[in-house]
């Protein structure tokens, strides 16, 4: 199935990575290869290494990138495996590492894993990789009310976290949660609609983070990859909610204090009005950049 995937802040990513034609660059979240393709075009004798847990996306991206160049390696693993991969390949340093922490069009529209609250008939899965065991369905049907409160409060920053957790526990006594519509119908009863943001947005974010351990993995990985970035190399991160942004913001601040990095983006970068008009998914994007010193 053909889909249009528009990479977010593409020009900014390519510019801030400061690409050297013979450098080694890592796209830690290669997805459908929107950013990776542009990086690859600028590598004459260099190498692009792309990581993604989603084997279905990796297969699509490999075909696309082969049309541009053969100077790439795709790794069907989480980005937390970057250090092990580089050590195994004998790569001591890379020139830049890029993270786009958003969901791809494929995950939202085609994967049939319940990432979007609009796909009411999809299963409540939300795994980035089918090799993982924990699903959103399991969480909703088995977590205690306290555990559900923690998930919605800490990972969704949901003001109605307690009411929502209690409503889920009541609902599952009558009927198990199986499909997206099962959760959306409960959310819509509990959380009032405000503006253009769907009331289920925060709940879906929270469940996805819990299923994939996103924040923990991201924070740990930042610390582990830093020694592999060469002096003058760049770390570029696009995040989409305050929890991710706080992690990268604090990481860069701490590393600048310790003299390991310089913050290149003194203020967070956001997409232009024009880009948001063309691609609604870019509206919450924030980009931060650090350079190894």
C-alpha cells in the first residue's frame, strides 16, 4: 500500500547534522527513511546506519534507500543497541546521530497495531516490535488501578488520570478491552473535549510509552552513545511531547556544564508555520542540537 510520509523539519535536520561527505551518521529511528534518504544523498564515501525495531518498516525503507545509494546499513534493532553494534563493527566514532521520536505514517495508518485513536477497529497492541510481549491490551485488562494511574499521570500527564483508571477497571469487569474503540469509548465518557485535541491523545501516548519503555530507553541511550560521537560531531533530536523534550533538554544542559557538549540550539527549534500547514503531524515537534566538544 502506497503512503505519503512527510519527514518533519527535514531541511533543519540535514543542516544541523553538518554532514561531511565521508562521515558516518546514525539515524536512530529510521522508520520509513524520510530523513535517512536526504542524509544518504549527501554521503559520497560515507556511511549511514539506520536503526528500527519495526521489521516491516525496515523492509520498506531498504528498497527506498537502495534507489539512492548502497552506502547504508539497516539494523532491525532498537536504538538502545547502537553501542553494541558499533563495538561489534569496530566503529570507534561517528559524525552525527539523529533521533526522530515521533510515530511514522506506517505505524499510524497501516501497521494495524492500534497506535491511533482514529482506527477504532484495530487491536490494542501498540508494540514497536512484534517480538515484545507487553501490549496495551494486557495493561488495560490486568494493571491495578494504582498502576494505571501511574501510567496515565506520569506518561500522559493526564489531569483525569484517577477517574480514567477507575473507569477502565469498572469497564473491564463487564467486558475485556480488545479494540481501540473499547478504550476510546471509555475515554470520551471521562475526559471532556477541549479545542482540537482529541480527549484520547494523552491516554494513547501514555500506553505507548509504557508498552515500549520509551522514556527509560531514550534517556539511557543518550548517555551510552555520547562516547561514540567524535569531537565536533552532532546530536540532533526531534521530540513531540514535554516528557521527551525534558530528557534531551536536561541531558544537553548537564553535558554542557560538564564540558562534554555545546548546545547549538540555545532556544528550541520549531517547524515553520508553512510546514505545519502542509503537515499537521509537525505541529508539536521540537528540535534540539548539541555538538561534542
